[in-house]
């Protein structure tokens, strides 16, 4: 979950709610959609902070997508 940018407390809660130390396809899809929409909102980033935030969202989005494929 750390590689997906999810806070530790939320990851612990997710593990209790779902299947232990796994993440469901539904959850991965939700993360993917959230990160994609956040990256899209920052598409025309101007400041260095916005650019870094956009890149962070894009990387997390790709990681979710690749995990979903695997």
C-alpha cells in the first residue's frame, strides 16, 4: 500500500476490511480512478509543487494499473 501512496492507517483498516494483506480489484480500480482524475486536474500544472504532485499521482495511477493487470 505504501507504493500506492495510501496512508498506513488506511492500509491497516483496508487489510481488516478486505482479505488480509491483499488489495481487491475493486479497491485497485478505485485508487486508479482517483489518481487518474487527480493527475488530469493537474494536467496544466504551472508551479514546481503542482508538477511534482501531478507526477506523484501519475506514478501511483500506473502502479495501480499494473497491479490490476497482474
